[in-house]
C-alpha cells in the first residue's frame, strides 16, 4: 500500500475525477488542459498531489461543466449546490435534521443516490437506495460520502467517527486514501451501500453562524479533504509497531519508548504535541479490530475479548461501549443485517 502523506491525495483520485468528462479524442490529460492545468500532473503511478491542487481541479471542473459531482450521477449536481446545502444546513436545529435535509436534496438533484437515515437505538446508518442492479463506481460512492459526512462533521463542530463503511462496488486499487478519509473498516461487494456511526452524533446542535459559513465556503472543498494524517508521525509509527503484535503483547510505554530509541518523557511529550496519548492509540486499534471481527459471525465474543487482551467478555463490552457508544451485540446485529 502506498504511503499516505500529510495533506496530499493520490493522483489516482485525480484521474477518477476526470474520467466522467473524457470521451473519444479527449483523454484525461486533455480535460486537465481544458481547465488550464498541465497534463503532466498525471505522470507517475505513485504520484501524490497537494489537497489544494485537487480542490482546485474540483472547482474548475464544476465551473466548466456545471456539475459538482464529476458527471457521475443520473443528473448533474448543479454549480452552487454545496453552497446551498451549507446555507440551509446552518438553519437546522440538530445534525439529524441537517442530515435529513442534505440527503433529501442530494436525492432530488442526483436522481440515483437516494440516502435514507435510519436510527436504531444507539446506532445510526445512512443507507443508499440505488435504482437498478449495477453498482456505482467506487469514486462516486466516496464522493457522495465525502459531501454528506464532511458537511455533517462541519455542522457538528467535530469529526463524527464512522464505525463502518459498506459499499456495493468491488475494492479499488487506490484504497489507502479512503481508509484514512473515512474508516479502516471498509467493506466491499456488500448487498447495500451504507455508513454506520453512533446515533448520539445526531442530537448535536447546529451552531454555525453566517460568518462561520462564509469562512468554510471560502476554503471548500479543500477543508473537507484535509483529514489526512502524517504517515511519518509518531502516532503512525506506533500503530505500525502495534499492528504487528497481538494486543496481549503490546509493550508498556517505557518499553515502547526504548524500542523507538527515545526516553519515556520524550515519547509522552511528542505524543502530546500530536494531541494523543499512548492509551488512546491502543484503544483506537482495539476498536478497529473489534468492528472488523464483529462482522464475522464465526468469531465469538469470548474470542474477540481474548484476542484484544481483555480479561473477560464483560470487560470487552464495557470498553466497546466506551469507544463507540453502543454494545457489541447491537453493532453485530446491525452489521450482519439482522436488525
């Protein structure tokens, strides 16, 4: 997997953005040239481009073709649609009402992307109803979720963690950026396209002013795209170390510091500079594995608890509820489609 560097995006996503505007005699390079950018941006299989450049491509394509959805839907998402969603979103009382409004508007505009919000006790999901049997391009799904999830996070004033992202399409080669953008728990070739998250986020009040909106729109869509983390950060290095070990074998902080050739105080100071603690990193990896294993009915709760290093199932239940706001049984029921 290619390394995901801070504030950059794979050139594969640039090519995907251009694909809807190509036709015989007008390849991706020519489309770039038509909006005033050099076709040389596409050179190199592992090339990454700054998020700001990708944002500029998005804006120029939207202006040139009157479509903010890269010509991937049954109908174009007319220029100014995202602006409209922001303006109307700040008038809604809660994230839930704003999300319903966003889904209804996009369903009306796009034609073949009808999102439905479903609240089930402590979990919520946005499910896509798609007419016809053929799945959309992966890039189409991720662009849709980028708009929906990105806007909801901004209105909430905080990032809304996604517990799972399920997609009807097959897994694309350019997956690293999407895992960083949305969730490590991406599942492909599923019967339904949906995202799952804690329902408590829906009750958050929308407290965005006109001034907030103007500042947000002045930087969009780059500010939605910049959710990347530096793959060379200390937290990323620690995750790489821990992913190679069973949770029961994870080192204590002093041992970890020695393995990274630094003092324990330096480890704590550098993590604090990144806004993290060692325990929070371990918890995020345990949650990542738990959500993946809970989607496999062959793995028992006792096995998951043991693999994650918990003394018993009750300790695992307590921790999972703390991480996600729901219990493992409810999450498994929903992810397996038995809700």
